[in-house]
C-alpha cells in the first residue's frame, strides 16, 4: 500500500531537488524515495556496525582493511 507523505522543504533544498529532477528526468517522488531508501540503508548499516564492532575488535579486526584482508 502506498501512502502520501507531505514534507516541507526550504527554498534552497527545493531548488536543489528541482535541479536534480530536471537533470535526471525523474519525478520529485522518485528522487526523494531513492534518497530516503539510501538514508535508511545507511542508518541500518551504522546500527549493525555498532552492534558488531565489539566482536570484531575482539578478533583483532580494527579497520575496514583488516576486515577486507580477513575476507579475501
């Protein structure tokens, strides 16, 4: 089910949004939906990372490079 949500934008943000909409030949809804999806995915990633970080540090995985080396 799709719901309608109303948001208020500053004039500057609205102009930036309209510039992206024009450049990408997309609708405002598409651009805002994509931005929200990315924002929520990033929030989820940060929450998960925060939760797993103590376990990773206990294994000596202190940086992203350490993790990439362990996985490779």
